[in-house]
C-alpha cells in the first residue's frame, strides 16, 4: 500500500516546480538539458506503456483537480471565479457530486484555501493505490515539462541560441510544439471550459514556435523539421481563430496572441502559412482586426493592418525611413521599440488586402464604426504628439539649462508612430476600397469623407509650417526622437489624398467647370491650405523659409519616391489649384447663417424635436459618438434639412450610435 517510485517522483517534481521554479525562477542552464532528457524518457515510456497517438493532454485535466496548478492563472481568469461562473458546465462533465462542484457552494473566503487542498486530497488518495494508471502519470509528467519550459527554458534558450543547433534537439522541440498545439485545439472544442486552460500552454505554444523559427542555429533550419509547412499552417490557423477569442480574458495571453500574429505577418514564410489557412479562419482574423478601436488595446492590431499594406503605399517601400539614412555621426545604440519604424522588410499581403475590402464593402455599419474609431484615435494620437512637441519647444527656448526626461521623449515618439500607423491604415482603405468615401449611395460616405479631409488637413498644416513646433523640434536633433521627421508622415498623408482623388485626377478637364465631389470635399474643408500640399515639393513661401534650413522636398528622396509618384503629386496640386479658383467666386456666408459649432460651414441641418441647428458635417460627426443635442442634451430623434425634408443618412447614423 505504499506509493510507487513513479508517484513519488511526480510528487517531488511538482513540488520542485512550485518551490524552485514558480516561486523563484533563476534560468538555470541545466533546465533545457533536463527537458530534453525528460522528453526522451516520456516518449519511450509512452510507446511502451500506452501507444496511443496523437498525444494530447486531456482537457479534463485542467478543471477536474487531478493536477495541482497552484496559483497559475487560466486563460479565462482566476480558478475560483471560473468555478462559480461555469458551475453548470462543470456539473455536466464531472457530475454533481464531484469535489470541484461541492466546493463551489462554500464561502469565497474558504474557497481560496480549498482550491489547493482539494488537489492535495485527490493526489494523496491516489498514492494509496497499488496500481497507477500509466497514461495519467505520463500526462502529468508532460504537463510539468511544458510548465518548466515556459517558466525557465525559453528565456535561457533566447540567450544561448546555439544550444539547439542539433537536428535531434530541434526535432524534440517540434514534437513538443505539436503536443501543445493539439492539446489547446482539443481544449478549444470544450466550449466555455476552454477558459480553464492554464496560461502557460498558450504561451509555450507561441514561444516554442518562435524558438524553432528564430532561435535555431543556421546549421539546423526550420526546413529540416518534417512536415514543418503543415505545422506552421496549423499554428497560423489557431492564431487566426483565437487571437480575439472572448473566452481568453487574461491580459498577458491576449497580448501574446496578437504579438504572435504580428510576428507571423512580418516574415514571408509565416505570412504564406497565414494565407494558406482555410478561408473561414482568415476572415475570422480580418473581422477581428476591423473591430472598433474603442475599449480595447488596438495598437498591435492596427500594426498588423499596416504590415499587410506596407510595400504598396505611396513611397512606403522602405524597411527603415529614408530620413534616418541621411543622418550621420556617432550615436548611442537605441533599442528600436517603435511600431512602424522597426527595420523590417516589406512583405505586403494582397490576399488579406482583398479580405479587408470584402469585409468593409459587405457591412457598412461595421465599416463606419471601424473608420470612425480610427479617426478618433488618429485625432487623439496626433493631438498628444503636438502637445508634447510644444512642451519640448517651450523648454528648449528657456534661458536656463533644462533636461527633458527620456520617458517623455519616448512617449512623444510613440505618439508619432501611432499617428503614422493610423494614417497608413487609412491609406490602405482609401486605396483598396475608395467607394467607402466616394460612393454617394452609401449613407456614411459623406460623413467619413468630411472627417477624413478634416484630419488630413490638420496634420498637413501642423507638419508643413516652417514656424511650427514640429519644424523647431526636428532642427534640435534630439536623441529618442530620431523617427520624427517630415518624410514618413507627409508620404502617408499624401498617399491618402492621392487615393481619394485618383478618379478626379484621371477625369480632370480644364474645360469642365463643375467641381468633382471628392475634390470639393477637400477644398471646402475650412482648414485646407494649398500651400501645405505644395510644401512636399519644396514650394515654400520665401518669407517663411528658416535660415540655414533646407526646405523639405520629395525631390531630395529620388531613391524612395519614384518619378511617377512625383508626377501624381503635381497632377493633384494642379487639380486642387484649378478648382480652388472655381470655388473662390462663391459668396461670403453671413454671420446669422454660419454654423455655431465649426464657424466655417452654413447651417444645413435641424435637430428634432429640439429645433437646434448646425451644419450637416458637425451633426454627422456628433451622431457617430452621441445622440444627445449639442446645446440642450435632449435626444435627437431625427434630422431634417432647411426644406423640412428628413435627412435619412443622418437619422440612420443616430440610430446606429444609439
């Protein structure tokens, strides 16, 4: 009636993981060797004693209390919370008299202590048995190996990459990756009980895959792994299906999933595997990427969209912004942690661009909500960026010597990178699906086009002014702000404008006096200045040229801006200049007829039932966020024009926002 040596080993192994690994991780160099030896032992014993394939750790292990996971978080949150919220599902699988179910009824103060006590009780009961189930004991061993890899081995592996240069060790990691992948895929089929999976399974899946792809010595490339293409496709499909899975609420796990997806987008090989997953999984990923940015972490998912586009935009073929290559002199080595300024070769995905277009063209409500959130975040990011630049400028002109915190500079650079990434996503949308902004039959096209023109003009005006804080800070050449420059932001903004005006430019005829719809939307924007666009070709007013400052121009980047792209910019300037003259003859709006919100456009919309009024653009922007009146806060039921006809597009926006 004594415990077997195997049971004693498993108990001591678990205690070792708890006391020496989970509580005090030290990154022991011997850990990786230990894992390899344990894997060899497991494979030999499994072949001899069980012989069933594929090898999968049963999902029941994660919630029946047979294995003690101590205080390790689960994908769905804390164990005690899961036991309460998923009690019905547990009863259907475990039965009403199972100890896990009975402890759910106890007070919360006792449940924390009983969570571990329950597992200990189950294990002690099993130790009294003479016989020991071979599969269960080996599953427990393998579970401990995966935990050991997650806590210690991977961090050591990332620092000493040559230790896995042999084909044998590489194949062992690939084998372990398959086991973890099959385990989490099977657990995902358990419905809500998938939330019980310990977080280290998901993180180990991502980390082992990254190790095989990036930590392996060149003598043992990933291509040496048998069936590596199918393996990458399986991992890709799991990422597509689960990176926005609502059952995964653990913050670190959600971040790990989106970062793993972003890393797959960056490499041609892994991008090919993403493009090879089933159509349904690809569309699941794209729909998740196009969810509104409010109330969620959006920077990484926006960066994924940027990577899908990089290589196709206006002068967006660089892996590192060309202005950085023009700077010379010794500089301290900085960790390049920015989003879009990372030195990664472009590898655009035309397939996923088509999927983005398919989703956005098929559901106008989803598209409107997404683009509205992108514009909101762009307005926020750029405003924060300009505000920080103004603070830096104020500090720099003080007579006394003042130091600027490095943290503040990095936040400023991050806001610039966020602005740049958001503009590039807008460029992609305007290029692959311009109908979203130009098609008059779409109820939201006028609103989105007006908002887009407003934001683009504001960015252009701030960046192109020779006396602005942007120009001042650039001339200071401050460390940590190397990524801030005219070239990346101006090429992005010009790319959006060219995409919007493409049809108007192709049909441009000086004998036609009627102003095209999109061109008119740009020109009537109150903040539009033609000089801001002329700035990109070096056309700067002589009185505003700063001394010893060479005017910016796309002509200075002949290797990065093609002749055809510059010609398109010239055509755009010609188009806007011509039709601006046609619009200049319009009469001046009287003060009584002007919108009191923007003080730029005439009153054209009346809110019902309160009868307050503004221009259509202002109320349209407001209805996308709130349905309360600007002035009296009374709910706006519908909007009418000056001729008392209902404006269905604006009324529909109010209904959607509510």
